[in-house]
């Protein structure tokens, strides 16, 4: 297996020379090819880590439900971790005008963590201690089911198999200044 992060299809390489005209100071060569990123890198270094960060938020349910001042900072730390991880990943990807599968999955997980933080604020202030513990157990099950559904939906829409960022084609059109050709003209 190659260490290169891209797969270039050599059967679909197009090179088009453009002749010199009044708008060009030099001849140019336009080259384009189909280029796709390998999905395994993003599966293990992005999707899987976002999944782990989000799963780890369930540890906040081990804290007493009547102590929201301990639960909320814990979940907020996971939220900040997810947001900063999203920014780090986005810096390593090319800017595109649409949401990739990775963007969608990370935003859903960030929204999920926000819902979890909201729940911890609600449970700590509205019920007695005994009621809060019982309701919190059911909400743990509910949040776990929601997270499972999110991941089943992600799998069903082929986030993990046909990642849009891994299967997007890149076209590049470098302008190659050909001084030798310019001298000959």
C-alpha cells in the first residue's frame, strides 16, 4: 500500500496546450486529472476520533445529577475539544463550497454534546434528588439510543464507505510558464 495520501487515475489525465494570444505574455499548459483522497486516513484520524470524543461525554452521567456545577464543565470541555478538533481537521482539508460528510458528522456530534449539556443543566435544577437519579438513568438510555441512531444513520448514508471528501475529484490547472517556448516564438 502506498504512503501517498492521494490516488491519481492515470487513465484520465488531460493536457491541453493553449497557444499564445494577445492576453498571454507566455504560452500556458493546462493539465487536469482525477485525483481522490484515500478514505482510510480520514476514517481513523477524523471520524473515529470524533466518535470517541462524543462517546466519552457519557462519562458525565457518572457524576451526581444534582451537581450540575460538576457535570456542565465536564461536558463543556468535551464540546470545546470537539470544536477545536473540527478546526484542526478543517485546516488539513481543501476549502470546498459544500458540507462534506465529515463536516456533517462533526456538526451533528457537536450539536449532540450541546443537547447533553442542556440536559445536565435541566436535571440539576428541576427535580428532587431521588427523582433526578431515576430520570437521569432513563435519559442516559435515551441519549445512548440517540447516539446509536445517529451512527446508524451515518452508516446508512455511507459516511464511512463513500466519504464525499475522500471521493471528490480535484481539478487543478497550473499555468506553466514555458520560457523556452516563449523564446522560440
